[in-house]
């Protein structure tokens, strides 16, 4: 058995952020693709509580939930840190990663795929959240400064899945250069990172995947 194993699903932004982190650290790992419609015994064994991907298995011990996994990776492999060393800045990074995960992603997802009044409410909330992110990012290259960190890895859902894929698949426009110039510049910076780019799924394949999910009514993430 490989010392590091990642159980994932190719279209998941939560899995891809783990792949980017592992590559930034130079960690060799075995990737196991999971069929979420027919969950394997391996996934159920290692994540019996949520039964979701990603799951990182290190020396036979499983770690679930992507933000938890990112922090674990940073603690085990010290090179190329993705969290700041300063305690205050570290806490701040955790706060903004959680803000993206718990506030931005659900609202953006609902704004893209929801219906009627529910969708309108989500679009308003999503815009408010994006403005908050704009203010936090200000004139920084990345949220943590000059290199990609925890918040950027978490926010890659916005930089790739939302802007490049979900907007096209759902036929909506949520993030524009005119509305969010600071975020748009950050999106370009994230996209120019070789490690991020190498670990992105094919755009056309992703668009087809999400369109199929929406058509089938199984759009909730």
C-alpha cells in the first residue's frame, strides 16, 4: 500500500485542491477514483461518517474533509507552506477559507442552479460575499500575499469551476471583470500557476458533466 493515498472524484473541486497541495509539497501519492453513485467499500471504510470524497490516507490512517486535509498536509510536510507561520495570520487564513467554504460556495452554487425566488436571493447573497472577498484581497497577488495558500486553494472553486465551467453550463454570469476587477485579477494569477493548471480537469468534459447533472435534476453538490 502506498504511504499516501487520495480517494477522490475527478470533477470535484474539493478533491482537486488536495491534489494541488500535495503537488506543491512534492508529495508522491496514489490516486483512487471513486464512483459516488456506487460507493466503494474502501470509501465507506475510511469515511463512514460522511461517505464523501476527498479522503487522504496517510500510513493507513484516514483524514476526511478537504480543509482539514489541507491543514494536515501543511503540518506533516513543512516545505512550501500553505498556511502562514504567524498565529494571527494563520487564524485569519482559516477564517477566510471557512468563509469561502460555508458562505460563498453554497450561495454561488444556488445562484447558478436554483430556480425562481430562491435563485434571486442566492444571487444577491453571492454578490455580497464576492464583494467582501474583493475587499479582503485588495491589491494582493494572492490572499496570503505572494504565494498560493490555504484561502487560494479553497477559492479555486470560484477561479475555475464557477467562472470557467458552471457559468457556461448553467447559462449565467456571476463574476465579471467589470463587477469584480480585483477578483478577476486574482483569477488570472491562480490560472497562471503551473501546479494549479496541471491539476484542473478538462473544461469541456466538466461543462458536459454539470449540464448532465442539471438536466437530471441532481445538481445539488
